């Protein structure tokens, strides 16, 4: 029997450590074969702000750093144009503000999402800022893929505490706020701000709010694939 497979599409502009590494290690431990891709095939960059010991603890930061630096898939990813989402059981989009500058704007990334969500096989997990891809991804008929779907993602309420008065983050202009754009594209957006975690399933589209929801999201993905969640 062949192993289930997953394609991770990761930002070269800054991925959020937890949102990539928690699903990656969870899927590894469940026996899923993971392939990593970035838009150009250069190694993904980790967002330094996601490696704050005060935020996640010293041990976790060390673990994330080690995996980021030593995991062969992250060190030598595939170029996005060289992979076919249809070859994988799942496509995973880790978040991080960086996705707004590369993955979410990428035609191949959007096509991979469409393939996973519309196709007979496959499922997509989209986390945090990567949910912004739904503001641009079209279905086969040219409508927005997210129209009428229930989703969660990085909420405006959280973004307010991060960007400055001119929508800059570390001096860089944030092109858009995820919640605003996904709502404009017709998504039913609810980040469930009162809940500890937020993971939403609508058909073959799984979305997760952001940091803190990654592990729950990975477990949900395994359930959707019919794979036992590792204890």
C-alpha cells in the first residue's frame, strides 16, 4: 500500500514557524510522505518573529530552528512550477505575513489550491495569512473559489495590533488584510475569536486561523484523509 502524500507550498518571504513545522511533523508521524515547494525553488525563509522564546518558549524555538535548518525538504524544495497538485492527496499552505508577497499572488499556487478543492481527489489546508490566497483563487468557471464557503483565517482584530498606522510591518507595506479581501471575494469569514483554536472545514477546503490552531488543523487534515491521528 502506498503512503498518503502531501505537498507543502511555503513562502520564501517569511513563513510562520509553527504553522509549517507543526503540520509537517504531525504528518510525518502519521506516515504521510511530504514534499515541499516554494515559488522559485529557493529555500523558504522563516519569519524571525515566529521564533520568539517569550512567545513559544526556548525549547520550541530551538526545535523549530533545527528543523528549519536541517530538514532536507526545507533546505532543497521543489520549484512550484515543477510539481502537480493532482499527484498529492493534500496540499498545505502554511501562513506567515510572507505569503502576502509571494504564494498568495502565485498562479501556480492558486491552481494547486483549485485542483485540491475542486478535483475528485485531494484536500487543501490553508493557514493564517495564506488564507489570503482565497481573495485571488478562481474556480474553473472563473468565479471566486471561496464564494459561499465557510472559512477562518487571520482576523483584522489581530492585524490591528501588528501593522503600523500606514499598514507597514517592519517597514514593509502589507498589501491587504486577509479578512477584508476574503469577505470581498464572497467567503463566509468567521475567525471564532472567542475560541482557543479555529479550524473550519467546508468540502475539500480546510482553513485555520493562525498560530495556536496549526496542530488542531493538522489533526483535522489527517481525519479528512482517513488517517489515524498520532497519539
